[in-house]
């Protein structure tokens, strides 16, 4: 598993609406509900953001046996997160935000006081032992305090990133990186000293690193970037590449998840922090959690432009000529498309403004190559050619030579690969002032030799 996230998950619900009046029975705005959205919060949000990277992500959390817990499982699973749930007594914690014009008017918390999760299944402990990297996203409700989970975290060989909470336990010793924000550092370290942001971050970060016996502590400072406190006496200051006003909800989760994924891929702590600062800055600048988790608009797949057929080839040739361009054509069976074909086609396309391939039909190939050919039917061969970026149109001809199609297509340049000594169509092309040329051919690449090699290999078996 690329990344295992451990922590408390909440159900976040945003109620969006408009305020046009004040309640008659109290001096309070009336929110006319227009839209309700739900998403995992806490460690669940960190898991969703990490899963957007395309990596395998698992979440160890506590879920109650209620509608909220079921909804969280559904949302996480739909996002590709593998959920490993500890039993949670009581109700699923929820945060309901009443919002209007992008502002939170009121937040309603549900679920009551935190309750200790039940026993950890063996599958959870195995997951932690075998993880590639672990992010502990603590929201102070008990998962990070779970005795069995902490024991497994202490025994794992995986790098651990710990995102602490003032109401949670301290990180397990030897965590690779702990990621408090400046406010949390002041509260956790008891540092009420003055000075600049840098001074406060360095002072508090170093104190906490020694107290927690952590490899490093990075203090996130919002628009001021981050300060990495490590074993050396001089901190690493990573400024934010962009400073944007916006919804910062989830920015810490984006930061911690990015750092953990970087460590999972073998990055140094300093490199992980730099990547995390860039990711969190872009997250806020891009619109925060609403934009990050918004459903991607479904892009209706557009059919590829039809490039197969005499009508299409003729229309293309006329259009190119009307612009004063050069029409290039080449021909062949193209039974097994190989790198030699590709070299010829790319070279031909560079000679003008479009390339039209004249393709032998199945009957035409049989007449030239024998009853066992072609291996691929003409429709398949035409579609493969039309899919190449160097081919603009394909026209299939039934005759043994392309002379008939050349007579009406009338290309300005007729191209053959350099393995030919002469081209029978050259005299025909001259009639309309066209030119016949050879282009370099990759020696040793041919459909016949490919088939022979495959047959020889089959015989040896």
C-alpha cells in the first residue's frame, strides 16, 4: 500500500443558500437553502486528497454503525480509498456549515463528546506493518490514541508523517516528520514569546522536535510558507510560491498528504516539505476544498474526425490545394504496422501539408502476397493508419496498383520507401506535374520478415 492514513473521520456537510431577510422572532439571518453537499472531513479529507494523486490509499479510522458512518464509507469508497474501520461507539461526528455568498454563517457540530474506538482488527495491524508510508491525521477524537494502533505505529519501518491536534496525543517516537501549524506550535510548546513568525516557528519547532523525539518538525505558517526544524541548528525556510486569499479548509491535509506521498516515493524530508508547500499553496489559490473535490465535468468523448474514405481524402486534397499547399501521398499494404512503416510515413508527412495513404484492399493484398495475406483486414489496417498523427487521410483501393486512385487524387508528391529501385507510378504522376520521391527506409524492418521470425519462433517451441 503506497500510503496509509490513520485518524478520525467526520462527516462534513455544507448547506449553501441565500440570505434575504432577518427572522421575525430573533435578530438572526434566515438562510434559504439552495444546495447541500457532503464530504469526508478530518482524516477522511486527507485520504480523499491523497487519492487524487492516483496512488493506492488506505484509511484506518473509526466509524459508527449509523447512517453517517455508512455515508462516509460510501463517499470514501467511491473516491478509491480503501477503508479499514475500527468500531466507534455512539454517533458519527458531523460538522454542518451554513454558508451564504462564500461565507460561513454558523457551524453546527453533532456527535457529542469523543468516544474511544473499539479493538483494532488484525487486518489493520498488518496494514500498518506493511505500509510504504503512513500519515497520522489526528483530529483529537481517539484514533491516534488507540493503544494497539500506537503500538503498530511504533513498530513499523515505514516513514511516518504526523499531523498533530492540540487535543490529541503526542506523536510516536521517531516519527519522520511532524506538521503542526504555528498556532498549534504555540499552544503545544507553551511558547508565548514574541518575535517574528520565523523566530517563533524555529523556537517552538525545535522544542517540540526534541520533546517528541521526532526526526523533524515542519511548522506551517500559511502564506508565509513553512519552517523545517531538523537536527541542525539552522532551519530550512520554504516560502510559499503564491499567496492567495481563500478557503484554507483542508490546506493542512493537502500539505501533510503531499509530504507523506513524497516520502513514500523516496524523497528527502526537505524535498517532501518543498513539494508540500507548493501543493498547499496551489490548493488554496485554486479554490480550496470546494474546488478540489468538485466533480470533474464530464467531457463528452468526441468521435475522431473521419479520415477514412475516398470522399474524405478528396475533400482534404481540395482544401489543401485551395490554400496553395502541397498534397503528399504514399501507398502500401501496411499489413503489420511496424517501425519501418512509421519512419516512412513520418518522413513523407514532412514533405507537404497533408499525407494521404493509399491502402491496398484485402483482395488487392491477396493478389500481391498470396492467399494467406493479409493478416489484418482492411478496416483494421485503415483505422490504425488513420490513428497516427502523421496521417491525415486513408483511402482504400481495390486494384493491384494505386494508379486509379492516383489519377483522381492527383497528389503533388508521391512517396515510396527507399527499398524500391523504381516506381511504376512515376510516369503517371508526371502527367499533372507531380513528383515521385523516395524517403529513407529502415533496413531489416518489413512485414514479411516479422511474419517469418514469428513462424520460426513458433517452430522452435
